[in-house]
């Protein structure tokens, strides 16, 4: 057993560095290496019980714990925001157990753990993006048998994925899947990009940063190495398309970012605001203003951010 | 050069054992393109075991199943790679289950059910897939307006017809049917048989149909195989077997039907 990183001064004394014991981290790293070697392939791993419930990012936390080092700077976002419960508690978890620096600034982070969003700011080669994944199997809802879906992945039988998209168009007139929109990785594996909005799918393609996906409940890890081809599935006559908004961000006036709708009162008033809080703050600091911005202190109007 | 009269399917000495028990024993036959073979026999006589073994769903203990593929010539289906075999099963072959719920996806629309095989072989044009599904719905006598309805809203007979459409959309050459009229009432049975007979004729389908209903066998099949205790006890042209049964068991089977 190595104890190199296990200096009690580095974190809370009762815990090993970053909570998990070193053998577990090695096991997860082996799974990660395999996942990086086969982009989009779901690697089983012996997921541990974490001191938080399933659905709160236990998969992402284990991946982060396996890759984080004492010199890393961690950013955690939930629905794009740094200040929501899930993000705050995971950030505090690593601040306490690994004593690492944390940040809300995308550019300053070396590891970003995320639930649902990819930051608007372009990521770099020296950054790692860790996703929390609830259901790793994109074929699950049409084929519940795990033995069968594994076989379908092995033999590249992905027609079923299009059955889902067909059904969308038949019912809604367009592909109504807006999150967890299936992608084809490196022309080989169909992958569930976790419940990120499809707005973020194009960012996954050819991304400079390493992308790691951890599903805690189902104990699966998958990955996208830097600069991997990621293509969203579609039909020739119904091509893939991302969401657009008629409004701009009420706070910073951005028109190119993913906007959350916020209900303001019971008289039908509402506003749209960037889901990426760091992006929005940075724009406001450099002087951008949206129609609802009244130079109030930040946070008061955003604390009531729309729920998922 | 492949000839019309070369067999599409050749089964040689097929034996399926379940431990010490016989599923079916030493079955051999050939099937030519466009030919309909009926397999009849009482419950437990090995009909379904035989069908599963021929249709690559259950590897037999012994024996050979050879199929004349479109591109590769004659191949032993159990020597193919799994990928090739599965491709064959969803393109050039078709399966009609007794219970349409086994053959349909109940949670997606009729159109998606028919389109699934097309999408599985790489069709990526929504408009074309939908058009094709609509055509097939017409061929099996279901109204176009039901295209976007779930199969669970269909009657039993409609579900069975939908299952047939879903299977035939890739123009298979060989269809396996396991009691296709099993759970249907008599009038619906008659209509389905009529439809099947038309499709088999128009599309020149080769069919292996398992049934315990001699009327169904007489109506659809050219040749008949009678099974008892896992063995084929009589084999011949349908009319010949039914009108002049040789084996005592076949005689019993035929005489057990009410004659008018």
C-alpha cells in the first residue's frame, strides 16, 4: 500500500487522501485507462458506497477521487451553477478530504466535476471534465436486458437508437429528445452523454479536455479522450439541431449560452438567465448588461434559479 | 451459378437432446424458394424445438442447418459468426411468433415497429421509412391513420398482422411461423390465413409453419411433416398426407377432425 499522498496535514485526519483508499483508486484508474483506450465503451468497475446517496453524483465523485492530486484545483457545477446544493456539497467534500484548492472559475480549474452541463468557456488540454451519470446505457429504455444491450454494442447493432428518434418525430413532429441525446463516438460506440442538454453535444466533439463519465449506481465508467469525434445521431431529413432562445440572458445579455427560465411572480413575468453562473458573472464583470440587470448584488436574483 | 431449384434451406440429421430426453431426432429435409412446409403434431412432439433449432435460436446437439445466403453462397448457420447470423436473422429471415407481444415492441408506435428493421440495416431517412411503413400497413389491411398508434391499442388480429408487416419489410426469403393463428378467433383466423396466403404467393416466400391445426396446414402448406415423440413419422405433399395418411398416428390425427 502506498501512503505517499496520505499526509494527515493534507486533509481531515480520519480519511485517506480524497476519501477513497489507494487500492480502490488504483482499481478505478485501471477502469479509466481501459475506458480511454476504447472511447465510448462502458467499463464495469467495483463502485464503492460513498457518503452520499445514489443520484447525488457518487460515480463522478469516485472518478474525481481517483484522478485528483494535491496540486489540482477543483470546480464543481450542477446544472451549470456553482452555488447549488449538489455542487456545494461535493466541493466541500473534496476540500475537506483532499484539502485541494477549489474555484468557481472555469479557466482556473484543472478538474471540473459536472452534473448536466458543459461550461460555456472552451476547455483546454490541461483540464479534465468529470460527468456524473445516472443511466449509462443509451439503449436501456428500448431494450431492458443488459445481456442483450451488451451484445448490441459488441456487434454495433444500433438501429434501435433510431427507433427512439423515429418515435419522437412521429409523436412531436421533430426530435423531441432534448437531454441525454445519444451520440456516436469515434464511429463505433453509441454513448449516452449523461443528462446534459443536447445544446452541449457539439462541445463534446473534438474537445481538447479529457472527458470522464462515472455512473455510481450502475458501476460503469466511460470516457472520451481529447479530440475524439462525437456525432449526435439524427435522420437525413431531420438533422440534429440544438436549442435556441428568442430571449437573451436577463443579467448579462448573452445570446450564445444555455438559458434557464426563471418564473418571477404569479402574473406571468419571467426571465431567462445563463445556466453557467461563472460565464454569466464573468460577462457582467466585463461590463455586459442584460435587460433585467439593475446593478444589484449578484445572487439575489439567481438564488431562485429554475429547477431541472 | 445458383439455380432456382437449389434448396434454400437444408437440414441434415438434426438432433436436439435435452439431457437424456429427446427434443427432436434425426430430422432431415430440404426447402426450396417459395415453398411452404407445414410441421404438424401434438403438443410436446418436438415441433417448436425443431423450429428453434432450424432458425438459429438454439444450437442443436447434432446435425447441420445450411442456408443459401444472398451473397455468400451456402453457409452452415451455426458456423457463421454471431454478427453474420444476427444480420441474417433480421434481414433475410423473419419470425412470426404465436403471441404478437413476443414479436412486437409494445411501447413504440406501429410505424416504428415496421421501421425498426429498416433502421437496423442503415436506413436513415425518416420520410422514406415512414412511407415504407405506411405501405406495409396497407398491405396487411390496417388503416393508415393507425400508423402512429401503439400496438397495445390494436386488437389481437391487428397485432398479428402488424407483426407480419414488421417482419416482411426487409423482403426476407424465409419466414418461420410458430402457430401464427393460435390465439385468434375463427373469423379472424380465416382472414389472417387469407392474407398470409396472398403474401406468400406474391412475395414468393419460403415458409416453415408450425401448427397443431390441420386446417391451417392444409390451407397454407405445400408439403407436410408429421411429428410424434421428436421424430418425423410421415412426410409428403399436404393433400397426399391428409387424404391418404399412411402412419397410424397420422390416421388418428386426420380422423380426429370433424368431417362434413
